[in-house]
C-alpha cells in the first residue's frame, strides 16, 4: 500500500479520487437575467417576422410586451428602435377601420332595377329611432338617379324659399350649398349638387352642416365621413 493511502483517512482518499476523476463539474445554472434575455430574443424573432409580413397590430402587441416585460434586455433595446413608428401605424389603422364601420351600404330591389344607399348617422345620434336621429344618405335610384340628403326619423327640417345649407369640410371655411325640401313631405332635405358633395366627402374627414329643425330650431350636425369608400359606391346614374 502506498504512503498516501496509509497516511490519509479512507473518506478523504475517496474525495480526492472523485475530484480528479474524468467527469467535468456541471455548468452553473443560468441566472434570471439570462433566462429573460433568452425569452426576449425568441419574442424578438416573432416581432420581426410579423413586422416583415406587415401584420402591424400583432407586431405592435408583441413589441410592447417585449419592452414592458423584458426591459433592459438586448431584445428590448432592439424593439425600442422601431416600435414607436409601428404603434403609430397601428393606431392609424384602427382609426381608419372605426371610420369605415360608421358607414352602412345597402342594395335593395326597386322596380326594374336596384337602389343603392350609403348612409352614416350624425355624430351623437341615438341608436334607437326618434326625432334626434339624423342620417346622411347617398342614394342611387334606378329611376331618379343619384342624390344626397339628410333624413330625420321624425318631424323634419325648415328651409327658406331660396334654400341653402352651410357646410364645413374639416377645418375649412363655411360654404353655402343649395338645398331642397321635398314637396312630398318626407322629413328630409336634399343637397342639390350631389356629385360635387360626394367628391368632397371622399377627400374629407369631417363634415358639419347647419340646419333648422321644425321642432327644435337651429342645429349643427357633424358627420365623421373619413371612412367613405369610393369602391362601394355604384357609378352615378343620370336622372
């Protein structure tokens, strides 16, 4: 027996053998910061894929999660360079969709043809029928052609003999537009230059119209018209 074996206790000898054995010690466990950085890096890949595919809403959501939950990681720093512009685009897209949903498009049989309507409620109009609800219509009728008019559910409008309405597009100056009260008694008022009006609506975000009601006097109506889609309007038919 060797001198080393005789001079050391058995337990110490076994300890020395294990330390010098061929098996390497296990690597240290990753820190919490390292784990977070790895998770953020995986999410960064998803963020970049969605951004490249122009899936703006999902990319903005993932990007916001990265900079919020994984602040201080390299991935969060990378996302922070592009996220503000992406969020702005997502916000603009959401607003555009909201404005589009304000318009309703209808197609109904009428005589030998079809009647088309695009309509939008005045801002603040109640959801239920009643005298306070006002609708702006763009109508294309197979017999009467194209027209634009305001319609109340009840009562109607007042207008002078030389009837005009004051219109404002976005932040522009007031403009006087010729109008007509229908002689048949409907609670409506027609804006005479309908083709010109539609062209202006397609270039505007807001329209306000000064009106006078039979039962409540002067009222200014506001319409968020920016979502009107030209592709959903049929070609105008001549009267």
